[in-house]
């Protein structure tokens, strides 16, 4: 029955039900003895039987002094008894008594006079073993001193989770005296702490008896209302010796400094992990845009909610750029992460777009001075200086931008651009530690970005040179239909020296050439141009293919020890033949109507530039409708498949001699050329036609 349901007592307060007994009296083993005025034992409790050794039948009616007191103390005991009975003042003290077994032990007594309803006088003696009393007193005194002097805060809550007592340490922690704790709940004493969580934990401990050890609590108290503190607290249920639940004991230790140190150590560990991640992830290729994306991906979400990598447009174009105080920054966006989804992302410049940032913009200041710009707490008036336009500023405000950081990308003493970081969801502002991390990421990434920038510029130069050296459109020749393709290597590799050519000759004949200079870059492209020029010049002499390759071999040997492979063929439409010589190149494929495609059986020969080895010319029939497919190894070679497998795959695609040659070129490239192939591809297909 609850207090609300209990019947009312006469004073109007609810009548309380009996509560379970405590265990303290059982520990003391207090014995009760009642004596009449003559000192005879009238009442004898079970505890007295245990303390003195006499059963009730043995003790009742006996003179207490004669039963329990040694003869030497008989006079003193008689006097003390007489004084209590005469004056009514109680007496307390220790006294040696004789046990039934003959031993003597010290007993604590409290003796007082009693009156019954008829006026008869009795004496009540309460007795306990003195060693037990002293031990209990020492335990209590020791516990009290430990609790009062301990730097750990202690409190006792009753079964209603109201404060019963607190020690001085907890008074200091909570900033309230003990009197303002007693009788109040956790919520009332600690309004700026998550007391609900603490109460729930205390209630569970109270119900289950399972202690809670070392839990963490964060909040503020009256002792330091302006700073958050962290406490480690433990809860355990209090029970007496009878198993009755008394309440919950709480211990509280302020671990704010340790917690901060732990948080800082964890933050440092995360920063090191981010740097290690950046070392592994940034610069996996020499592709400029990919490198910028890798930097942005490392920064989100560990460092920022939105990251943008922007380069000065002049830097991307290979020019140096210095900004005056009144000059805008012309910036090319390379990467934004996350790629989509929020107003903050929509406020950023899309990758590939070129934007002008006014001189008062923070990113302009960053790239002009080469110094980081940190705005820990972004205000409304800061948004126009962060965003490129008024519309972008509105988007950033709507996204909840509250902290901003821009760090320059500097490589070899040159400012390339900036890493632009924004926080919208992460509630923490950018701080000095974030700035250090951002600078470290930017420094590592800037070198990779600069490498990719110079490589891309060199590659674009080589590619431009190579394309300028290749025929843009094969010339119209007698008795041949021709289609061609040139596919540069993937972005992870430099431009190679692959080439092809179609050269009209005297008498309606046509020379068909495909070659591959070993190596890459500008050197390979330049060597390819010189070999192509030499081939065109020698072809005009109408030399036998083997003889022409011998001259090319000498030319190649003179070009700084260059090496190249080449297939040279001469088509004669009147004889319906092709004469072909091979210098270390893959054999052409021949496609004839009604027959499976085949690789021509040619002597392989040695590459150009080796010298000292002759070449052979082989003559093949080449009827109208027949096709010859010339190609470089970039079309068929891969790391995962054997060359025989790839050549067989190519022949299987050449299954329709009537397919338009342009479609055939596209089919071969689309099917066989992998995007990550590290080699160029030159492809030339010629189909014989009837003479008019």
C-alpha cells in the first residue's frame, strides 16, 4: 500500500506500515536484563543468554551480582545499583563480568530505573560486549574520517533517490553546502547536468543491485557554472546486515583534465590517421583532377563537411601568377566533396568551372598572401566575403555555415591555389589543431598537384605535337578505302610514339605504314615525327619494303639510339597484291569474304635501330573486298591476358568484311582498348576496291 493509500492517523498524517528491522542491534547483540529492587533477575533476554552464558531458567530469580560479578567488585556493584534505584539517574560504563564458563569479559552497561503502572520500581540493564562496541565505534569513526577527508565526492541517496548525506568533497564539486543537498533530488541539486540519465542509472542499481562502475557524466555545477566538467561516477546499492535496501551510494571524481587529455590524444591520433591516409590516397595518379579529388575526399568528413580544391587558372595553364592588392583571383574549381546534396555544395563552384573572386574575398586573400584564413565563428556579415556571389552567400547561410578555413596550396615556393573547408553539420568550430592538420594536408597534396600539373602540361604538349605529326585524314588513293584511329594512352601514362600513314605512290600504288617508337613523352613524339618524315621520303623512291626498312633502320640508329617497330606495305591495285615487310611489329590481320580473319604469316624481323639484320618482303594476294588491319600493341596487350588470347579476340571481331570501316575501327577500340591501358593505339584498316 502506498503512502497515498495508507489509512490516516489521528494527526492527519498517513499511517506508516512497519519497516524491516535494521541490523545494527544484531551486530551489537544488546542484552536486556530487568532486576527488582533487591537485585534479583526478573526478565532475561535471549541476547543475555548468549552474552553471559546462562539460560533463562538458570538466571531468573537469582541475584544478578552473585551470578555475574566477581567477589572483589561486589561492593562497588551494590553501591552503583543502589544509587540508580535511589536517584533515578542512569549509569553507563564498562564493567568486568563473569561468564558461565568461568572466563571474565568486559561488558558495556547502561542501567536505568523503571516504574510500572502500579508504581513498582525495577532496574533495566542493557549490556553489550565491550570489544564489539569498540570495534563498531572504530569502524564508524574510520569510515567517517575517510569519507570526510577523501578527495572523492560521496553521497548517500535514500530509496526515493533523495540526498541523505554528502561529504565535503561533493559539497565542493557541486558548489552547495550539505544542508542544501539533504532531502532534494538529483535534478534539483544538479539542474545543468543530465541528472535524468544519472537518476535512471541509480534507479536501475537500486532495483537490480548490480553496481555501475566508472560511468562518465558531463555538465556544469554551481562550483564552476561557466565551464563544462567531466566526472567519473560509480553507484552501488546500500544494504544492512539483514539485506534491507537502504538506498544508493554515489562516488564522484572530477576527471576533466584527464578527459581533456584523452580527447586531445584521440584527436591527435585521428590527425595522424588522416595524414597517413592522405599519404596513401593522394597522388595515386598523375591526373590533375583526380589528385584534387583525392585531397577533397581525405578532408571530408574528418576535417570538414564540405571541401573544395581550387587552382589559379594561370597555374593550370602553366603560367606563374601573382596577384596585386586590387586584383581579383581567376580560379578554376577542380574538386568538391561531397559531390552533391546540400546547399553548401551548391554554393561551391562546379568542378571545371572558371570563376572570378573579387579582391575582398577570403580565398583571394589566401592565394594572394600565401597565408591561411581562419574564421572560427562565421557571422552573417562574413558570408559575402566567403561566397563568390550574393546567391552563393544565401545558399551558405541556409546551409548553416558556421566555421570556415582556407589554406594555400604551395609547391616549390609557388602558390597554386587553395583548399577551401567549411563546417555546417559538425558543431565544433575550426581551431588551431584543425589549421595545422589542414596545412599538413595542403602541403602534401600541393606537391602531388604540382607534379600532376606539370605532367599534364607536358603530356598535352606531346599529344599536340603527335597529333600535328599524324595525318588528320588519310588521302584518297587508287583502289583502296581507308579508315584510321589514334587513341592516346590513359591519363596515368605519358603520350607514346605510335603512328600510322597512308602514302600515295606512282602508278596508283599506295604505301601503308604503322609504327611504334619505344618510350613516351616529347622525345618519343619527336622521334616518331622524324621517322614518319623519313618514311614518306623513302616511299617516294618506290623502294622494295624490305629495302625501305633497311634505310629506316639506319635512320633510327642515328636518332640517339632510338628503337621502333614498324610494318610497311605497298598495295598494287593492278596486280591485286600487297608486298609487306615487318620490323619487329605485330603482324597485320587479313579479312576476306567467306573466310575467317587471319594473321599474316610474316617474318617478324628485328626492331628499327637494332642494326645489322636484314629484312624480308612477303607478297600476298589482295583482292577487291579484302581488308588489311594494321595496329599497334596498345590495342591488344594487357597485363591480365596472354597475347594469343587478345589476338584471337581481335580476329573474332573481324567477322563481317562488309561492315563499314569506320564502324570497324570504333568496334575494335571500344571492345579491346581498356581505359587504363598505359600505351597509345594506332589503328589503320584498308579495304581493296575494284578499279574504275
